[in-house]
């Protein structure tokens, strides 16, 4: 990792102070593939109140020369919104056993330098420190390989996530709504979950696509 990139963990009373910068960064990064998100900072600032209001939430922040260039969020699944908890409840999984890893954003020019690895490492450390959760979970948007906006030569992050110890759980998925940059209005998007054991507890059986 480039030494100039500073990684820190923001929690509790430090979270409100980073909301504006994080909202702006999310809008910028999520505009690219695979999210194609046509968002606005006011909506993002409102969405991020979920983390501000969760006592055990954390945002892992990457800064370069004092400027936020990346961030990664996490909080107990039981503090997340209903649509994110819904697939776990439908499968009979106790949300209290899962720590939810939200989205990670990083400016494109700083990727491939170890920041993404640090995001996972720091979130796992925070989850173990602040909870008794057996599992970490995150979800990734599903886009068809034939999507016209898919960049040539795009390589999915599946191998990167697998190297972090996560397993794709194909029948565990949620729905989120947002407006793509090419769409006139919001549409439903499907996101599939990946799970990792934090304690050595056996994972629920994973299905295959």
C-alpha cells in the first residue's frame, strides 16, 4: 500500500463529521460500473444516518494528504434496513449472528494498492471487537454479462472476495432500488450475499448459480 494513504476507523461521535465527504465520494464512485448509480449527495447523507444511529457501526476511511479517497462501512445486521435483513429472516437465519459489511468506495487511480484488503481486515477486526457475531456478510449487485454498459475486459471481484474467505450464497439475495445513469426512473436491482465465518462457526450451505 502507498505509505501516504492513511487508514482509520471512525465510530460513534466521529461519524457525523464524515457524512458529507462520504456522501460525495459514494455518488462519484458508484456512478461507474457495476452500480451505474445516478445519485445525489442529499439522499446519500440521509441514507448514511443508518450508520450514524447504530452504536456499533464503523466507517473505515482512507485518506490521502488529509482528503477522503475511499471508505468502507459496516454495522450489525440487526441495525440495517428491513430489505437487507429480509432474506436472512426468510431463510431462518438470526440477524444477530451477522455483521453486515456495506459498500466500499475507492477512487479508481488508487486501486490495486492494498486499500481494499485493508477495508476487509479492519471491518472484520471491528466486528470481532464490538460483537459476538458468527458471520460477516456483504452483498454485490448482479448485472448480466451482456449489459451494454459493461466495460471491455471487466474482471469481477469474485476472486478477490474469495481470497478474503467469503463464499457466495446464491439463494440469499435482497432487492434495492436506485436510478441508473441510463434510466428515466428507479428500478429494482438484485444483490447477492457473500458470507464468511468470523468465529469458526460453520457457514450455512451455499447454493450455486
